[in-house]
């Protein structure tokens, strides 16, 4: 659930109540400025810390360890009467890409339908892999190219957002998340 202040934040508790014990892990995602078409404003962001505070007003939660390095969600489990995580009740997670950026631990890349490799949801450029593929590059050549691109990455938009000029934050030339499969 992407949480947008004043739009759907009243659904946080009902969503958690609905999915608790269902076997489905619910993630609450901060509303992000992913491209220029969603009219993003920082005032619309509900920080994940506020989401957790709301949830804790209704549920007893315990913070869980990450499942893997680079995991984007901070995981919380529903607690039993003793205060321990009750796996049968499930878990929720919060993704704080605006208020608690995780650029330094990011291990994700996306490939567009045109063969452009994007290293960040907020990228303003992709890297052409299509020409390698169409040029009959070997698997080793492709792996080497991707490794070289990845090792040179410097994407840190979420960490730098607050210090950027407002015209850059609100749109700029970034790729639309919908284009790269957000």
C-alpha cells in the first residue's frame, strides 16, 4: 500500500487488520517522487515512523531482522501475549525510501523494454544493453558490462533529495517509475 497523507492514510489500520493472519505480507510504502507525472509534494508523504506509530496504537508489534542484505522493508511482526513474534499472525513492513533512504544498501536494477538498464528508480539515464544483446555478445561479455556499470554507480537521489533545488526534486528528467516497472 502506497500511503499518501490525506488520501488513504485512514486505511492503514483496516489494511493491517485485513491481512493479519492471512499469510500475505503487507508493505506500507512512502509516497515517492518517481517521475514527473504524479504531482508529488513532500507534504503528501506520511513517514513510515508515523505508519508504525498508528499501527502500534492498535497492534502489538515487534521489529524483525531483515531476511537478506539490501532488503528495502523494515519488517515488523505481530506479537503474542508474551511479546514474542507470532508467525501465524504474520508481519507487515514499511519502506521508507523518502524519509530513511537506503541507497547505500541498494542491490536492485531494472531493465526497460527497450533494453536500457536503470540502476535507480530515480535515474535520469539508462545504460544500453540492447546493442550488446543484438550484437551477439556472449553471456560473459554481458556480465562484464553489467558489472562495470554497477561498479561505477553513484545513484543516491533519495539520500540527496532534501538538498536538491525544488525544480529537480519535483520532476526534472528522471525516468517514470511506470516505465521501468517500479
